[in-house]
């Protein structure tokens, strides 16, 4: 019996090979895999000796040979195949353990294009696809996590079951498809094609979820293959707490995206149902969190918190005062972990030092959303420079008002349209969104904020179609408004602001969030 082993991921390789040898397999291998097996004392035969053909082109051609592919693709139960194999002196290969050159890892390290292209595997995918196509007769293993189960079946029954081979067949084709998708994505990026004619997306299952958005919906969580340089939810490290749910992950991503808007100083964000209900910036993290939580303590109960500085003991104790579902932060001090240890179900996610960087920015990758029978793809909504703002009211905003407007504007793009945000200094006062009319959002936000809104700044994610929104804002006592402009009634809206003595700034850019 022949088994061919050629892997870049060498986890579990030696024990697997040793187990196959004990079962009577003759091992074929090449390159680094063969060196690892030889160093471990595992008997192995070089592929070039088996084929009778030396490796050529610096190792680029070594397994592309009839003795390899004939051995993998041959069907022992088919008389014509048996005759061809016997005539050519080709021995069947019944097990293929192959995973491919580390293309993704090479690219993630910032390799040159030439280095990346050199990591495009040719022989590996050919062997994997051949073995998977012939899964009726060949066991193909691309994932080291499957070694133990395969060995157990071979030990017990001398062969793997048809069900196992079919399962491994699916994994093999998924493996090569994901590999090709990564190459296509890289080459499109190198060519400057943000939206290529053919789009291939590749993700790996991180975990199954107990359920999706609701208990009657199934769900799973996937993440990219290569760890990104930026802080992300998908690659954060879970330190304690229950398994993350579908809704937890959505809310954590929303919280992380918003807290990354304020890298300059300690910031705290509280999210409930994908909507910010508390945002604040302060000189100390504990103060930022307490201020953010105080915006809407009722909504903060059971919320998700994002923090952009390492959690110290004082902040940890403050977090422990309220029932929360999850907290994501750069890191947690031992004192913070001690303070939160009693909250055994509270999920704590460590996003890494990148989240605490004073120049941290929201990830500028593409974002995708599914529609029936298709996919929508777009750039993430980046924050445009405030230098493009234009004062259109008779009254120019004061420095304090401008500061509050800048804060409100950053928060605004993270609230569902039609979004209205009231802020003062470095803290959110009230918000409303997801309404079918902008004036309704204004009314809801003013009802939430009450007397606290006097002298505040207001941000609107899109233009005011009528002056009624401005009139409602004026009733709250707010003193200034920042909005994109662009309505056919801009003059009417600006005149309303002037009538109320309010300052108004146009950004020229809207922030719809559907």
C-alpha cells in the first residue's frame, strides 16, 4: 500500500506517518516533508525514485508524473484501469495527505509579488483534486486535524469508510477552492481591481453557533484565513465567558467599528441591538466608560462594550457594576480580570495592542451583504476630513460647538438611517435612527435626551428634506447642526437654522447605514 505525504502544515505529521508505517504503508514524499520524516526516523521513499524521473526546474516539477497521478486516479474495480496500470507498472496510491504551499501566510508577511507567485502551488492542488475525484478508492487528507480519525479507522478496519472518504473529498475541494480564491483576490488587489469581474471569497469556519439571530435559525461563524494587521472581532482572543452568539458578534463588530473612530484618547462605546446607546471620550478609561454608560443606563443593561485602551482595575470594577453581555478591549490587566472573574458568563475579548494605538483606524476593507441570489460589495464608510466642512449659517459655530459637532458626526455614521445624534463635548447625549422619516428620528431623540439637550450639537447622517426637522431640533435647545446638505430645500433649511439662531455646517458627504 502506498501513501503520499507532502504538507506545508506539519502539525501531527510524524505521528500520522508513524501510524501509517505500522499499518504497512510505504510512504512517498518530497522536500521539507521528507526531511521532517527522515529526521524523525520514519522510513520514506523519495517521489523521484518512485517515478524514475528527477525533479526539475528547481523542484517546480516533481509530482506531475503518470506514476503519481495514474496511481491516484486509477480505479482498481475497473478492468480497463487495472490493465493500464499493470501495463505501465504503476502501483495504486490509496492515501494522499497534502496541504498546499503557504501562499496566504507569505502574502500576510508583506512578501513581494515575485515571492508570492513562487508560493502558488501547482503539483499540490493537482494531487488533492485527483485524490478527491477518486474518493471511492483514495483517502485524501488536507487537514491535520483529521489525521487521528483517519488512523483510527485504518487501524480498526484496514480502510476508511465511504462516508469518511466522501467527507474528506468535500474538504479537499473546499481547500483548493479557498486557495485559488486567495490567489485570485491577491492578484486582483495587485492590479488595483477593488471590484473584479469574478469575485471569489474565502473564509474558514471558526465555530458553529448555538443558533442564529433567533433560536429557530441555525448559524455558524466564519473568519478569514490570514490574521489581519488591524484589530478585529474575528481574531480577538476570548479570555472568559460563554460562547459568543450570532447577535453578540454583530454587536461586538458594531462596537469595535465605533470605538475605532476615536483613537486619540480613551474611548468607551456601549452598543445595544447594533445601535450605540452610549459613547464618550475622556482622559481616563474609567471616566469614559462611566460617562458612556450614564447616557442610557437602562439600555446599557445587557449591552456590549468596546474600549480602546487596556482595561485597568478601576475600569474593570466599573464594568462589573452592570450586567453586560461582552466587552472587547486591547487587553485586560490582572486586576481587571480579578474584578470581572465573578461575572462568569461575561465574554471578554482581547483585540490586541493595535486597538490602543493612537493612530488606529477603522479597517478599510470591503464589506459584503447578501441579497436574494446575489451579493452587494462596497468600500467601508471612511471618515472624510473635517476640513471639507462649510459653514452656511449666519452664525459661525464656537470652538466648543465645533468640537461637539465633530464628535456627533463620527458617531452618526454608526447609527441606522435616518440617523440623528445629539452630543455635548466628548459624549453622546441621545440618538435615534432606523425611522422612515428624519423628523420622527428627531422627535424620538429629543424625547430621550430631554433637558440635557440644551446647548448641544446635532448630527444628521443625510440632508433635511424639509425644515420641520430643524424646527423640532430647535425646540430641544440644541445650538448647532452638522449635516451633508444637498436637498432642493437647503435654502429653506438654512433659513430655519438662522431663524433659531443656530449654527449650521454642511459636510457634502452623507453616511447612510441601512
